[in-house]
């Protein structure tokens, strides 16, 4: 794609590195920014810089946060005895949007996938087991995507905590096999959380 400006070409190249953004969309976005007041572009660049430089991850659940402990973990009205284990921060947002879950979360940061070079040590599984060891957790809800990698991760964690006196459950299979949690509609996702099943039962489907 030939461009008359090296500055525009550079901007388009950087924008197109974002997931789901091709060169044509990147060009359209860059040209749109050029038409806006300079302050608007400055606000956008400042917001992105602050996001990258100042964002934190909760020291308890590993969710994205502005503070050392996120608002969910620090909320005394949440049920700290129930932890919902998810793959990604987007899954936390999806479940929170249902308004039905009042416990806490644990963000793994991915799922075990040997083919992609992702092993248990690269996820936040050890901190999760430590939370269970503290003795305050009564139930662990596995809410990973219904994929082979998700089921493998669930089972690995289950083996790590099965000797502790807690209930393990999995979200009901209202979420289709192979579906990503973040793309489920709120009603289906909410029902899956509310009608979760014992994890041992879900093992029969693997």
C-alpha cells in the first residue's frame, strides 16, 4: 500500500499490529485521527501510555487493577469462600456482566497447552493452590473454556487441590464445547454459573 507520507505509513504499520486490525482498517483509523482535534489524539495517546505504564495486576486474583488489590477482592460484600477460576481478565468481565456471581476470582493468565509451549509453571496455578491452602476457600468453580486445553488445565488444578476439604465444581455445559467464555451471551453464562455441577461429574464428559 503506497502512501505519500512516511509518518502516515508508520502510524498505519503500528495500528495494524493490533489484533483484528488490517492495513485498510488501520489506514481508516489513522485518517480519522488526523481529522480530529489535536487534543483528542493527545487524550488517546495519554490514555494508552498510562494503561501500559500504570496498570497493575491484583496481588490476590491477578485481575487487572488500578491498585495492589482489585475492587472485587477488596469488596467485603463478596463471598471470599467461593473462587471462580478463569483463563483471562476478559472472562472476569463477562461473568461480572451477568450480575449473578458474588464470589471472588482467580485469573490463570492462560491454559495449559503443550503445543503452544504453555506449561503449568507459566500460569498462576501455584498462587491458586496457596489460596486454597489458607483454609478459607470452600468451593472452587472451574470456568475455563470447554476445549481440550481448558479441560486439561481444570484436571491439573483438580489434582493439585483434591486432598483439601473443598467443593470443586464446573460451570454447566450451557457453554458449547469449544466455545470461548467471553463470547457467550450473558443469560447463558449466568445460567452456567448458577447451575454449575460437581467437577467429578464433569470428568465423565472429558
